[in-house]
């Protein structure tokens, strides 16, 4: 199927004469204003699956251009390999029906000669073409097994009681109810645009990259700063925990016997790269390189537990198109990935428990509290029965009920896994932190250690991402800010992640020199401060700073210079109903921000400190 998408001021068409393939139609034509016009050629071999993928493309583009009207216009001239008329009409009607759930849809009649006029808007996304083919994704055995596996769902209470989900009282746990419903339904596709997408664009954090594959994003200076601070923070936490930082390749030989067997046990869709003589796959985790490295190391029981860490920029997964939206689920993402070699199951449980608490600490310092996410444990029934006391102790850490997914048979490489899952404004859940106990790969990769008795043994391995993908953390912070705003708070990022931490606003031209002096002092003290020197009113500058989620907005005029203070709007203490303004000395302001950001990494302003010198990135 080939489609041509034109974001238009209007399209106007007049029906002239029918062909022998024409569908039944009464009327003379129509004019539709402010619409995404989609010219469609249905080709031989196209199916409902092809049409669904075309619908996903159309939804994607409509979201990017903010159009709520779609015009489907049959157009044979895009292809020389057209489907028969019956198939074409059937698929066009199918597309019309699917799109009508979210858009006002108009479809011009098939098989009629038509005259038309169209006015294209002319912006960068107003003219796009797509060729829709059946997506060739090779499913691993683990994915196939997962589709067939029977899950048993329970709630583990803080009182260590295992309750069937159908019998649990969710009245005091509405967010857990949403998470459970999402997990059991296993419907990952997104039908509407989540709030963080508009926020990531407006705050100039990230945007879609049309020149790349779906699920690959561009990051503006603000977004690069936020991402790099998160990367630095999680890396520092893992190194403090005792991990050795390494770096491994992003692509591997698909025919490598050990790697090929592991691929079959990993529930991820792969990116395949054709080489001159070999096929390669892009990594979807750091396991491959770290395990190959560990297999060649000389390890004794004295070295255990042995921790290895890599920040993978990027990992790649060929996620399904309907699931790709904003920063929630991507095909290229940054994953902090730590692996721990342990002696036996008892040491594995001890590390699992410690890394569970590490993940709680990491998310909390990032700005995500335990109330912001729900816990899931995935486990085999045998392992649960043999380790009940240990599993129940996990529920005590956060003192909240957690979801248990239990299987009769192990079809992954792990026997136990936890996830912290953020539930967004659309009631969709996304995993953040995770730890898994791997009982297969040490033997598969030939990883051994010399025990105290002098014998070589295969260890167990823990897979840990203390935060989850960096991009997904940004998504969770933006969605949390949106949800806070719905409850009357002003949305904001944590101060240490805010691209500008202090905005200095001079009231008049004569105050500019002092504003620049203050901003320079703040930046010299590792506080990101800029100056709004634009020719705008003070009220407009304050509004713009608030819209940009600036944590501290400092206004300086004659009175402030005379008294040696700043009039500061403190965002975290303000609400949608009123602003909190206080008089502060520069020293007091610096002390407050340093307390807010203590122990966090720092980077300077991502753009020029004078707003008049900054380009608009969108």
C-alpha cells in the first residue's frame, strides 16, 4: 500500500464520472477544511494487517500535525501494482472504520473520476509519503511461548497474604487496579496521544525524527541535558554500589552459536542488519557483550558477587508500531544495565533484595516516589513455593500490595523478576526499574568461577536496571507533572533536572547589567541561571518563565537593587490558584538550590544565558 499525506488548509473535490469499478455513491462532492488528506493506492497482496499499519502511520502523522480530520482519497496513480477493486474498497472501508474511533473521517468514493483542488500548508511535515509493507519480524521462542503461556494473577499484601486478583479489594488502591487491568489485558497499543508528548515538544526536550525509523527520537539541548544528568546519576549510583563500568559493541553476529541460543530465550523483537557475509543483530541489552567478557575472565569465589555495568546508548528493540508513542516505548533507547555474578541461590536472593532497595532509592532521588509506581513480581510457581518467606519479605520493603504473575512453567531464562511500573494519564503502565535472577546463561556462555573447594562451578546472574530506560524516566516525570497539574499543583521537573534553575528578569533596561551580574554569579556557583533580556513586558516574561517550568523566577528592579534582595517566585510552593513570592538574598537563593540539588550531578546551561541569543528549536 502506498499513501501520500498532505496537511491541508482544504481539499475540494467534485465527482464527475464513474468507471466500471465504481462503488455506489450519491452526491456531487465535498469540501473539507483543515484536514490531513491521505491519497491511497491499495496494492496487490495488501491485507487488513497492511491496512492496520497504514492506519497507525496516519494516526502518527495526524498527531504530529495536530489534525483531527482525515480525508481518505483513493488514488490509483501512486502504484503500478494495484489490487482488485473489491479488495481496495474493502480495505478503504476498513481503514475508515478504524480511524473513525479517533478522528472525523471523510472518504471520497472509489472508482469515480473526480476533479479536485487542494491547498497544502507547506510546513516541514505537510507533505509525506509512505510505503506500507507487511513487517517481517522474527519472533524469538520466548515471545512465542509468552503468547501461549497461562498466567495466574495474585495480589501479595503487606501482611504476606497471597490473594487471587478477583477476590482482592481494590477500593483503597485505584492505581493498582489500573495496573492490574492493563497487565491482564496485555493490550500495549496506544489509541490516543498521551500528555507527555505535547509537553516534551513544548518544553523543547524531544520530538519525532521523520528522517529515521519510527521510535527513534531527536533530543534538543534541554532534552540532552536532562538525559545526560540522568545517565550520570544512575551510573554514579551503580558504581557506588560496586559495579565495574565497561563498554561493549552494539551489534553481534546473528549466527554465533551461544548468542543465537540466548536470543531465543529473550522476549524482544530484533533489529537485523545485513552485512557483506554475515547477518548481525543490534543489541537490546548489554547482556551479550558483558557475558562474553565475563566468560573469558578468571573468577574465584573471593570475587563474588561480581558486578559489571554499562550505560547502553543505544539498545534497540523492534517494538510494534501501534505501541510507539512519544518517550514511553521506543525502538532506540538508553538502558543502564548492570549484571551481577553470584555464587548460588542464597547469594542471588540477597543481591536481589539489595538491588530492589537500590532501585527504590534511585527512583526516589530522581523524583519518583513509591506512590508513583506499582510493583510487579513475575515468578515460577516452583520458585515461589520454595522461597515464600523471601518473596513475602519483598512486600514489606514498600509496605504496599504488589501484583504477582505466576507461571506453572519457566519459559524465560529467569525464575524471578520484579518491575516498578509507572501508570500514566491514559492508564497505560510502563516498566521502570527491574531485577531478574537468571539461571541459564552462565552455563550457556561458559561463565565459571573457582569455588573454595578448588572446583569450577557455574554461577547465577542477576540482571538489573536500577532506573529503567532513561527516556522512559523522562516520560514518567512528564506524566507525573501532568497528573500533579490535574490536582492543582504547578507542573515541574525536579530542580536538579531543570534546564534553567533560575530565570533573572530585569524590569527595565537599567536593571540588565545587575541581572547579568547575578546570573554570572549563580552559574559560577554551579546553578543554571539565565536572563530574559528580550523587549517584552515584565508580566510576559514571568508568564513565559512559568510556562517553561522554571523553578525560581527572580525579578529585579530599583527596589531590589536598593535593598540587596530578589523578588523570587518559588514554583514548588505555588499552585495553579496562586504564586508564592518571597524576598531572598542571592546567598539565600543559592543555599536553597544547593540543598535541593545536593548529591546530584551538574552540567552548565545547555544554551546561551541571554534569551535574546537563543534560537527556538521548534
